């Protein structure tokens, strides 16, 4: 089922050079500011997940909420439920109302939810209130994923898109580092009853700061032009070009034959969207689902229960688990930052499949060592640092994939759909592993869980081998023809493989 164009005369068609003008821009302070202002969404998500994982053992104590290990692991499950709801709800609004309009709303929802988490009354009977606050906080972050992934991809030039998207998604682990350092401080120097509350307030404080940075960002010109807002789109791209030219000098002209001609399309609901995705883009839909499901299952299963594994199997004190989280987070952050550029040079297919397959194989090896009792807390952490160095880059590429392989008019909703599917499987993983851990008496159960996680990553890698899209260095309009484009989209001004186009600009180091 294809999208139905608005009922307008042929004069309603718009001819625009905006996509080509965006893709020919050199890297500038504007792009840096854009990434900093919007990329904080991943920092906040990593911060929330890490804090919840690190304070989990404390929440089992009588002085706090006196929860079971399974109950603590379910905190992450309810947070993911909130992310699914938020992604689907705000993803639709982002495609309808614009990327910028959702920035403040989703950030405010997150701020309220996380603030309420810190205010959860003490005592075991309040765990339902805690779960509700995690749903609200998750809704805000889920909405951020849909709107911001779309905006970043639409405003970053084609030749930088892969490495930038991976780096931005990788900053999830910068949030994890920040969360780890914060919880190390509060859990070791502040009373048990107060420390976990202060840890959950760190995210809202950061959100308040970033509101100021976001308010001055322009709307995505690509979104504006695809929705018939030609004058607004021209104003937005002119603002961006002026900002870039202020530091980079006069910009090269864009050939008129690079223009696209489009007819704005009607809004598409989720049921129609799913029919479009799986009828018009079946292999891409299988690819997106496979990459998102497998990485989400593995990450949520292992990371959300890491503190419990350290406590119950390796007898690490709850006040010391943060140091192990810190090493784990640094390894995950290093992956996208160091090898992310290879996704633009070597290419999407080879790098995505390679990182997924390699991380799955390494996890099988570490699982065997865990079952045999050959690992301690330090060596288990080192093994996971190596495994997730590659898995983190692959997982970030999964988000990159679903944000660039579908038409612009439905991009945010498409991201929301695949994100929601992934998080459902991710919540299953954290719930399953929490109960496999139990009280730490049977390592064989957790060993089986590790093999399941490894198998999931291998499946994702094999799907990428056959279905990955060679999107490196290509304009978004070349990767996925917009629904409203009349005729064929123009040839990209940048050659496939990430090589620079006629402007001679090189990707940033």
C-alpha cells in the first residue's frame, strides 16, 4: 500500500535543492552544536540505565525498598515499556508536527518521570509507584530516540552520516560512565536511604541544562520541504548555511540538476506504515528488525543485570560494583568512537555483519569460561569489555540502519516501530536473565542465557550479510526515495563509499 498524495493541483509540486545543499556542507561548528544538543538523549538513556543497574543491589535492602532480585531487574523492564510507548506516541507526532517541536516535550516528560523516581517513598509497598515513574521517564527517552535520530540524519551531510550517527549513539556509554562515577560517589559517601535518590536526580539536572542549548536549533529543512513548507525550509537552510559559512568561508554552489521534485504526502498511520514497510521494503524491514531485536536482547539482558551477577556470582560488594561498570562502559564507548569511521569507508554491510558475528563468537567463548568457573569479577569484566567493544559499534549501526533506509516522510515512525519491537525483546531479555540469576546458586542457568544472547547476535550478523544496504556516502534520498518524489531522485553529489564529492571536503578525523 503506497502513500496517497494530498489532493492538490500539479502546481503544488515543489522543486528543491535543499537535500543537495545539506549534503555538500563541510563539517562546522553548527554540526558540532547540533550533535551536542541532540545527542544528550543517548547520554540520558545511558545515565538512567546505569544508575538503575548500580543502585539495584541497594534497593534489595530493608533500608530502601526491600525488593527481590527479580523485582530489581523488572525496573529495567518497566523503563523499556515506557520507551516503547513514548517512541510510538511521540514518533507519530514527530512526523506530523516536526522534529524540533518534540524536543522540549520529550525532554520535559523524561525530567518529570526521573524526578518522581527519586521521590519514591521508602518501603516495599511502593514498588508499583517506582515502576510507574520508570514508565514515564522511559516515555520521554523513547520519544527522544524517534525525533532526534531523524533530525540528526536529516541535517548531517551524507559523507559524515555513518560515523556521526555511530558516535552519537555511542554516547549512551558516556552517560553510563557519568552514571557510574555518580553512583560510586553517592553510594560510598551518602547513606543507603538517600544515595540512590540523589543518583536518580542527576539526569533531570542535566536535562534542565540542555533545554537552553536546544531552543536555538532550526527545524529539519528536509522535513519542512517534504511537508510543503517551502518558505520555512528555505529560511532554515539559509540559517544553517550562514552559520557554516561564518567559519568555513564561501560555500560551493549546487548544480540545478541536483534538485528533487516532490508532492507533499498525507500523514500515514501506523497500520498503513507497517503495510508500506513490509510490502514495499520487505528485506529492509527484516534487516532493521533483526539488527534491533538481537542487539537489544543482548544488551538489556547482560547490562541490566550486571550488578546482580557481580554481587551473587563473584561476591563483589555493592559499593564496589561501580568500578566494574566503569570499565564496561568505557569499552562500549570506545567501540563506536574508534571504528565508527570504518562504517563510512569499508562500508555498512561488512562492518555491521562483522561486528555482530565477532561479538557473538566471543560471547560463546566467555560463556564457556564462566561455566567452568575460570573467571573472576575482573576477568569477566575484561572479557565483556572486549566483546562489547565490537557489539557497541554494531548496535549503534543498527540504529543508524533503521534511520536511513526508509523514506523521510515516515522516518520517525519507522524508527519508533523498530525501536518498539526491539525493546519488547530487550525487556524479555532483562526479565529472563534476572530470573536466571536468582540467588546465584546455579551458574548453568546463566550460561544458557549467555548462549542465547550470543546466538541472537550471530543471527543478526547473518541477516546483515544478505540484506544490509550499502548506504555509505549516499544522500538519504538515494538510499530511500521519498514517498512524495516525482520521478527519480537525483544522483547524489557524493560517490558511494564515503569518498568526497566535487567540493573536495574531507570527513572530520
